[in-house]
């Protein structure tokens, strides 16, 4: 029925049109883990192509059969900046009365300010499975006796503490954004190098991970899911993002293979360049939802014109 003086009410879209629109709308950007959502990483990556040079000739003072963790530690010692930062957290994290919050702060500073090849070389140095001394040196890189809690807390409590600190929360989101596994083969959501950078960014926060033993390269948080009650599954998902993450596992393995190759080749020049690869600015990163949003807009215009 038409009322004089008023325009006719618009007809509602048929249900089939609405269903098509809902199916073609882009899915939300956040990645769900447990029952909390991950935002897009708040960090903007920069682009640099300036090579960082490492002089291997200075390692001649070491025994030829020295393990690679010792060699990378020596390379750090021979670099003024790396040596100064490493000594700072070594002093803060040593002794029976070390203060954990001071130790974590110095660890955070080291992994923020030390050059990436030095920091990754120290932490991700490859060891032979039978070389427990090398594995112990690698696991002790972050001084776990002081940096990690003396008694493993519940992983959800650890996450709660992390979320109460803006820096830790942003680092965790960054890690879960870039180390999100796309398949069981270890494909990362972005790049392996970006996943490793995000992983190292957690060291010094409440969510500091570490190697679990001296004989393998498995990593985990220093927490437990015992006593999680109805949140057991959510807790295990959080813990598994570190201990059973194929993206992170493959990224660590690939970096260790690269570190092994550095010392297995016969370099004609003892000084070689390591490119500081970094991702492009997040604003320039292709967004997977843009094509679907474009197609959805076209479909809406077409449906309205036909209607």
C-alpha cells in the first residue's frame, strides 16, 4: 500500500543474494589461537641491503675442532658492540642472587641492539647430536637459571602476565603473526627470516622461550598446562605454538644449516658479507583480502543493477 506524498519503501534483497554476499565477504584478518585473536603485527619492517661483514680469519686462535657455538661466541667477543652487550647481560644474569627482571631487561637490550648475524649466531648455532657440551653452551646462551622462572607457571598465567605488558603483548602478536604455520611442512605465513626475528624478539619478555635440552633443537616456553581445568585445550594450543610449530622448527633448522655452511666452505676471502634481509614495510605487503573485497563490491553493484 502506497502512502500519498511518501516514496515507496525499498524492497529487501532476496535471501539468495544475501547468502552470496556473506560467502564472498573476506574473512577477518586476525588469526585465532585458542579463544583469543591475534592482530596484525604492530611492527613495520624496514628495507636494507647493506651487507654486514664477518671476518673468519680471527678464529684461527681457536682449536680447529672447536664447536660452532664456541666460534660464534668468539666472533661476538671480537666485535666491540656485541661483546659489550653480551657482558652486560652476562653480569646481570649471573650469581646466586641475580634479579630476574634486571636479567630480562639486559637480554632484551642485547637482542634488540646486537647485529642480527651476531645474535642469531650465538643463539642458533648448530651442534652435533653427540656434542652435549656444544648443546649446553647453546641452551645457556640466555642464562636460563636466572632468566626463566624457577618454578614453571601455568602457560595461561604466563600469557596473562605478557598481555599486561604492552611490549610483551606486541612481541607475542608479532611472533604469532610471522611464525603462523600454513601447513605441516613448515611453510610460514610470511618468511622464515621474519619468523626468527620475531622469535628472538620474545627473549627478555615474560614469554622467553629456550631450547629444552642439550641434545636437540626443540624449543618451548618455561611453563606447564597442568591445572588448566576447562582451559586445558587452549593452554596446549598456546604451548604448542612454540614446541610443535613446524614453521618455527623449520626456520631454526634452516638457519642452523646456513651457519654450518659458513664454516664448511673454503672461502677465498676470509671476510664474507651477510645481507641483512628484512621484509618490506607492512603497508606494502600484499593483502590477501583485497581481491575478494574488490570482487565482492563488483558483485554487489551487479546484483543491485539487476534487482
